[in-house]
């Protein structure tokens, strides 16, 4: 029997970060992974999608250049090269994790983890004993029960990046972040894309103003967006709605969300949350079983790579008896890598009001910003949600070019318990898009110059 201080099951952003942190703190660590090192994010999620989005932006930039006097011939798209580059990026990052494991003397075991009747942890023929276990088993795509779907060779977000040829017509069932990002990735490459969403709108987790901008951009790209649809049936040739409308496809992608991988948790008879969808954990991510922790998609917070990493670190600190304040969900940024990008954190105006705050909100568009005008990046805005008494920053939304980078300026001030006043006092370089952050903060305290 092999003895370890900490065994991490799953090597995604939550698992591998937790393992390295535990090793850095002097623990003897093993990681078990049944699929590919790096988990969903690295192999079939965050990283591959950003690679494809970058390729599509090449096309969009060429189109913008042509509209402004610079003709750039794009020619035929060699999709195999795009796939090859994506694979190279993934392989490079996988190698980086393997190096970090080796450098931190972490044992990496490929195979499926199982718990025996006696509670022993097994990987193939190997038996492990762990003082503490961190479950980081992630999630899998949710496939809704749609008539005929089982007879179709449909894609999920786990298989989409295995596609080796561009389809002519792609139908996406779903209108969440992943579905919308992949629509943005495929359309500029010449794919006719249709988004079918059963909910009232796409991107329901995002700011309403942001949704309107993204919908207009999707439509400008020629992407069909249908909401409140009632799906009737899927055939090998098309998706049919109850009203008789048909949407033909070469490929169909089901991107209707993800479900936690609860198999090991159920084997251990861990307590689940009230909805029975996630593992119930305390503020240190400890489960109902002593010395067993659950992080990432398992425990019902934000299903985001950076959230899982933060939770993994917090769980390790708890294992090491280090007292740290609970991880604040309101300080976890949320990002959508569309064009323009959408980034946010904290409470919305509605949520803040429901929590009893006297809410003050200011929104300043990029349309009056010098850098935005010069760079043809005037779409979007900065919105800051504050409260009247102390000028506390309750939340923020940035929609625009590089919004996923810009959001951290506001987030850093908020995390440091700074107020809108302190954000307003910062000197922002000119000309930059970030000046709009300062203008928004100054508008909240009645000192705006350009608004």
C-alpha cells in the first residue's frame, strides 16, 4: 500500500493547482486522472475555444481593415492547421503541468480511481492510503432528452474539438456562454451558425445590457439566434420545432450546460446539496466525511477554472490547519470571450437592491473614449454598481475590447476594500480604454469630466 498525505482525484485547474499547493507546503501528494492531464478546461474547454476564437478574430480584423483602406487577402481556410495549432497549445500546457508535478515530486497516476468496500483507494492494481482526499472530478455535458437526438451523431463540448473538418451548417442547441463563444468562433470561418435556446434569452447569467450588445453582434455576423424555442425532434438532417420550423445542419452541437461527476461522491455516500446536484461542502470545502474535500464543478459554485483553482488552494490551506477567511463568490470574475468581450464580478443592480443596499449605478460607454475611437473599438461600456452611504463597490460589468483584462482593475480595488472614491482618484494613462473605468468611478462621485 502506498501512503500519501494528500491524494487529489482529477487534474483539472482545481486538482492540479491543489496538488502543487499541497506539495509546496511539504505534503506527499499523488494525483489520479482517468482522462487527460489538465482536465476539461485545458483539453476541451477554455484553452481550445480561445485558440479558435483567436483564429476567427484574424478574419474579423481583416474585414475591419478592408473597410478602412487596407485590403488583406485571407484566402482559403486550412482548418487542419487551425486544429494543429490548437493541439500544440494544449500539448504545451499539458507538458507544463507534467513538469510542475515532477518538479514538486508529485506522483501522477493515470487510471480510474475507485473506492473499495473497505474504503481503500485503488487505481488499477495499486492501492493508496491518504490522510486527506480532494475530489476534483469535474463535470460532463448535460444532454437534454430531445426526441431523435440519440439517433444522430451529435457533438458536445467534450467532442467538438475532435472535429477535423469545418461544417457548412452548424446548429447549436443552447445559448449559454460556451454556446455563444463557439458561435463566434465558427461563423467568421465561413460556417452558417444557428443558435437555438429554449430560455427567454441567451446569456441569462450576464448583464442585460451586455446581452443586447452580444445579440446584435451575433446577428451582424449572420448568426441566427432563436430564443424561447420549443424543440420537437432532431432528425439526421435537421432540427424541427413544434411550430414546424426546420433548421438543417451538417453538424449539431448540444451545449446545454454541464452536470457534476458525482459517481465517486456517491460511492463514499457523501451528503449532497438540497437539489441533489452537487456535493455539500462547508466554507473550507470539506464534505460530510472527515478528511474528504470537494472542489470545482462538484460543489455548486461558479463552474469556472479560476474558481476551482481558488477553491483547491483554500481546501489545501484548511488541510494544513491554516485559518483563512472564506472564499468570496462576489470576488470571482466571470468572463465571456465574445467580440466584444464581457466581464463582470459581484452583484447586479437587482441583486444589490434585494440585499438591502441603496444602489447607485453609473454606466459610461466607450463611444466617447479617444483610444476606442482611434482603435475602432467603441462597442460596449463600463458599469459600476455601488451604494450610496459608503461608496462601496458592489459589482461591475465591462463590455468591450479586452474587457476580460480590464475587469481586474476594478476587482483589485474592491478586493482591497477600496471604495469608488479611491478608484476615481487613480490616474489612468491617456489614451487607454481603461480611462473609462476612471470616468465611471468619477461619475459615481459627481466628478466626471467627459460624462
